[in-house]
C-alpha cells in the first residue's frame, strides 16, 4: 500500500495558491495524495479489452496526439479535429504536461512498467478529457475538469486541487456558483463511462457528439452559465454535440 504524504501536499498546495502557473506543484500534490489510486486504476485498466491491447503493445498515445498534421486530416467535427483546435486556441502542446511532470521526483510512487504506462496515458489524455467534457483550460475550467477527474480516478490529489481551486476561483470572480459547478462536474464524472479505459485511438476519428454519447458525458450546464469560454457543445452545423 502506498503511503500518502499530507504535509508534502499541504506545502505544494500553498505554493500552488501563491503561484497558480507553477504546474510542477500539481504533480507534487498528485503524488503525495494518490495513495494506491494509480495502482488500482492500472489493475482495472489491465482487465479491459483496451487495456490489454495497450499494455501488450506497450505503446504510448502521446506521439499520435503530437501529430497535428494527421489529426487535421480527420473528418470535420471529429474528436481529433476538435482536439487540435482546442489545443491551438489554448496554446498548449500534448507534450507540455510531460515536461512539467518529469521535473518532479518519482520518489512518491514506485510503479511497475504497466502501471507507469497507464499513468502516462492518464497524463497524456488530460486535454482530451477537457474536450469531451467541455471545460476550458482557464482556471474555472481546470477546476471543473479536475473535479470530473476525481470522480473518474478516486485520486485524492484531484479532490484537493479541485476544492482549493474552486474556492480561489469563487473568491477571485465573486461568483457563488463556482462550487456548485464543480460539484456538478464531479457528478457528471461519476455518471460517465470510465474514461481511462476508453479506446482514445479509435475515438479520435469519430464525431465528438458520438464520442460524448458513447462515454455518457452530459453538458455541464452550471459551468456553461458562468463561463464565457464555455465551448464545445454544438458542432459546426449547429446541431447538438
């Protein structure tokens, strides 16, 4: 059983509150509070058809997400095309999280090869979770996608970041509905299919509205009412997505 390190997490939370741009602290918090969440998730992943295929092949999804030319050739309205637009509008790259996470020491968790591949897959698909859930990369959107992620992974690190982030966004914005929006995001995550086990490689070419239906993801209405950057729930033709 992996031991949690609450004091390490508290120090990192303080640093993150002081400097929200310090992404490295997020990974410190995650490792300090994750306990056996990654190991348990990896075991569940290995028991799925997708998990067995991925682990047998031993391949990461990152190269596919970095090949934006190939993603742009996918059909209009597909998850892959929407992902490229999302990433370019937000000014992010698929390997940006890799750089931030690798700065942090691995001393907080010892993983097997399969567990490490699963953990990398969670990290590398984070922005796909943004796209399918409809939350932006602005602080409010990040709070909601993290609350959604806690429901999916049961990792207490996500819970801590979501709570502290929601309180800060609510304070800075003066919007009392932020906490309710984060709670709804958590509930949406609980009702959704298990995203870590999704066949993202196959889903990239499918229309986004079909992906959301397949994953049982519903619109984050509370977030949409408060966030001017709310995106992604209507396709190019104006039909519900």
